[in-house]
């Protein structure tokens, strides 16, 4: 069996064993997981099934197109002489079934297609929404600020730990948050090319004082997303962030920046549960006004209310412990049945 991580570059796969009574079976390949949360929950970590399907298509040999440049880094051999994509494909080829962090309610069509592409069972195991952290040391004032805001009025902005925004991108995001006239919390990381400063526009902090909070370093993201005042999430469209946002019923504004994030954003936009920030068709850049338009579209007016209703419905699937526990029970039952079949 293989339980895969992020599809694209920068996999950090680790072999992790499930409890002996579950995984006491002979399999041809190890299970693969990635990063702290996957290690903690023993589950598939990042990419949506839709993204997995698209990447299989984009990186497969074809007479009609070349592999997308988006995934080129994962096709380059590393020091061992093989690429991450090759390792992943060999794991898929050698396994008997594939378990993915997803559910039938959200993407049944892509689960079915992935099974057809892989020619083996694909089993959704739920979303594993993390609980809000208990330790919020250093963020007490931000939480008190949230308590003073109107319900569903605040935008939380964060772009993950792997995304490295350029100084130009960061400035456009800052100006977009400012011009949106919406209250916001920003999990801020200075860009590598910011030089001696933090990269923020001159006077930004003074102009948004009282309306915007800029947090540096680690933030209790799930705690913020679960707060009644937070109604929107400006994010890079990483699968973990999407799952956390939907589990807490917040409206999504997506600014994909690398790897499978563009595919995740496309899927959610087509399902009309998120808005993707518009891009220049020639060079892929975005402007501050594009940030403003996307934020106000999901946060203000009748259309914003419609997005709110849709994400609240998805929260019943993504964030419901009973639903997710059922997927885990079904998965364990499948493993037990598979073990008995193998033993004959």
C-alpha cells in the first residue's frame, strides 16, 4: 500500500508504521507520509485528488504536449540519480492500494478517475482536521482584538511555510489588504529579497493600525480560523490550508504560487466554493487591485453571503469528527479484509 504526500517538487517522504494490528501484513512497498502533521496523524498529507489526476496526465508521455513546466523540478534527478516523480511512480506501481486524504462528498469524480489511472483501489480516509492549539502564548492580544470584531468580518492571510514571496509580491498583497478596507490578520514572513527591511510598503503599519494585525513567526492558524470573527482566508491554496479553512467554514480567496496549488485553486473555483485571485494572462503576475476584488467578492454583499452558505455546508464534511472517524473505520476495515485475503 502507498499513502502519498504532496504531488510536485519538494517531497519529504518518510516511512511511518501504523499500529501492528493494522499493518501486520506483507506489502511490496512502504507507506509514505510527509511533514509533521502527516507523521502525527499517519495520513496522506497534501495534494487534492484532482491535483493528483492532473499531474498524472501532465507528466505522462504524450504526443500532444510536454510535461508542464510547473512540475519540472520534480522530474530532475537528485544526488541519487533518480527524480522524486520516479520514486513516487515506482511506489504507486508496486503497491496494491492507494489511500488518500480526501472524501467522497467533495471529489467523487476525481477519486474514481484516480483509480482508473492507477488501475488499483483508491481509498479516501477523510480529512483529519486538526483541533485548535491550546498554546497561544504571544498571541493573546491578537485574540482579544478578534473578540472585538464583528462575526465573519475578518480576513486571515497566510501563505504557508514553503512559499517564498518576492518583495514585489508581498508589496502587492499588503496594498491589496490595505485597499480592501476589511479587517485582517496577516501571518507575515519577510521575503528573502527584502534586504535590511521587512519588505512592507512605507507607512503600511500606520495606515492599517487598528484594522489590521501583522503577526510574525509561528501563529495558531487553526485557532484563528476557528474564531467567530474570521470569515475569509487569503491563502496560497496548499491542501492543508484549504482543508483547515473549509473545516472551519471560512470563505477562501486563493493565490496559488507553486506546485499543485494552481490545480487546487482551479478545482475549488469550479466548484464555486472559492475565488482565485486574477492574474495577468501574459506573465502570470497579479496586482493589488486583483487582491481587493477577490477579497470583497467573497466577503461583501450578496455573493459573499452565497459563498458563506456553501463553505458552511462543506464544513459539515471537512470538519465533522464523526464523518472523518467513519472514513478511518472504513479504511481500517479495508486493511483487515485485505490482510485476510492475502493470508488466504
